[in-house]
C-alpha cells in the first residue's frame, strides 16, 4: 500500500515512491524544494510537479548563486516563460530567497545545517493513519517560518514550511500503511 494521494497520477506516484519524505542534505536540492513549495502556494502539487523540468531549466537547475544574481532581463524572461508558473511575486521571492540562502550559508556553513538544526538533525517520525490526520503546520514549521520571515524570506509561511519539511524528509508523514513509512524509519526503531 501507499499514501492514497500518490495514486492519482503517474508523476505523483513516482515522486511519492522515490523522493517525498526522503532526507535531503544537499543545498541546491534543498533550495529547489523550497522554491517549488513556494510556487505551489494556492495550487496543487501535481501542477508544480508537471512543470518541474521547466522550472529546472528556467532557474538554472536551482544553482543558488546563479538564481541570486538574476537581473531584470532574466526576470522578464521568467515572467514570459509559459513552461513555469508565471507569478511575479513568486518569481521575485525565488530570487530574494536565493540571496538570503547565500547569507545562511555564510552564517551556518550550509543551508542544510541551518534547516536541519531546527529538528535537531533528525527526522520527526509521525504515525498517521489517514490523510486527514496529517497537519498543515507544526511547532517546527511555525519556528522555521518565523525565523525565515525575520531574515527577509518571502513565501515562507508555516504551511509552505511544513510542505517543505515533508518533501525533504524532516518529517516522515507517510501513512503507517504505506510501504515508504517503514522504509524511512531509522534502522534502530
């Protein structure tokens, strides 16, 4: 069995089976997930997932230093790119947030170190039986959101932060009936 949200289309199923909830510690990939979760705000995840390769092309494979240096010409190019979600505020947020991730890297050594210290460098193991049991936010996502906003991040509300935490494996929110829940448990449990 698997989480029932993942059986609605092949892209969601592949993402669920191979990626969602798997701990991520590489800064570029963490940034990619954060940007994509920001673009998802108000939309379905499948909409973003279906455009993921276009996002990777448009955002220089989410190389943080390159996105941070996007200029007005590149910004206009993104606004006219029909392969991505063309939302001015979300595009501005992605560039702004890239610049701030560079600052976090200087302060903490890596984006990874900053993000994962919020959960003491360990995945929070949840044991949900149904989708309705899974919260939209948590104390940890509230804390992450508050700190990111204080630092100037945009599109960093607690719900976006919690979706980000789920995606990068900071929380294991696979249903207990899902084969991935067991796969992602620490070996000593």
